[in-house]
C-alpha cells in the first residue's frame, strides 16, 4: 500500500510559509492519490531521545555486536521506533525553514536520531557508505527569509538546502524534487507572488510522485 510521510519542520503552524506551500502539495496529493495512507509528523511534536554519550555507547556497542545495558536498550528501542515510522513510507514530503543559515535544531535532532548505522545506512571499509532508504521519491519545500539563489551573491551562506540535500542522498534518496520559497521576509505581496509562482509546480509534483 503506498504511504506518504510528510515531515514538517516549522513550529509556526498556520503562519509557516513552508507548511503553507507543503499544504498545497497535500491537497493536490489527496486529490490524485485518494486511497494512499498518509502520516504527518511535525518534528516539534515528537518526543526525541537525547543523542548523548550513553546513546552513542549503545550505537557503537550494537555496531560491534557487543552487549548493551538495560537503559541503553530502552533508548535504542526509541531510536528504532522513530526510524521505523520514518522508513515505513514509500514517498516523502519535507518542509523546512532556514534558521541561521541552516535547518532548525529540532530537525537536526531528528536527523541525528534516525541516521544510524544498520538503520539508515551501512558502512564497510570495502564499499564505503551505502544509504538504505532507497527507491522512494522525496519532495522538499525550503522557506527562507532572504534570497540565496544562483547569482544572489550570498549562495555560499546557504547551509539549509545543500545540507538537507546531502543528508537525503547520504541515506539513499536519488529522486529529490526541491521547491524553494524565497524571500519570505520582503512583505506579504512578495510572499503571495512567490507562492503563486510555485503553486502549479508543487501541485504537479504531488500528482507525479
Ligand atoms: C530563528 C530564526 C532564524 C532565521 N534565520 C534566517 C536566516 O539565517 N536566513 C534567512 O534568510 N532567514 C532566516 N529566518 C527567516 C525564516 O527563514 C523565514 O521566516 C521562513 O519563512 C521561515 O519558514 P516558515 O515560515 O515555514 O516558518 C529565520 C527565522 C527564525 C525564526
């Protein structure tokens, strides 16, 4: 059964521009795929385990086939549950704001929780890194207050889109369809123009995936 997972990274709910454009995708997706299962996760609503020393000890002990403590087992079980919910989809939609040139820390926390060897990727000295989340399309909505496109003169300050794109590829995605919503901080008129410009594009992606 096809399943869409929508991972939302803005905490601003109905005021969020990334969520607003992603909702356009969702509306179009529901029309074109009426029987598909849909799961929506806002990273700010998740109870994420700390990626601390104990968690990392568990990660390396498991990777080396060693025993883990009862406490580590509880923390690791939480990691596996969150990863399995993420990995259970056949298609993905992500929406994320730029925060201080990168991604919101809660999204980074989610990434640090689920990007585990044996779950999201494998490593061997012979073949290097191999992503395990393969064969699934991903649409990504990026919102930023400023403009960071080619020839903006500040392209090298964008650590949001390049970072997220590298992460998706690292864990195995190859079919990645980005939609950039910028600038969102130059007034309502500009935002409406930008959203109108992206509307057909995002609706088409939703129909195609
Ligand atoms: C904590 C914080 C940091 C931000 N940092 C940047 C930034 O570095 N560059 C930028 O262009 N906009 C920045 N912004 C503006 C947001 O990227 C912009 O408001 C965007 O629309 C947020 O996405 P959202 O509307 O989906 O929440 C920042 C906003 C916040 C709240």
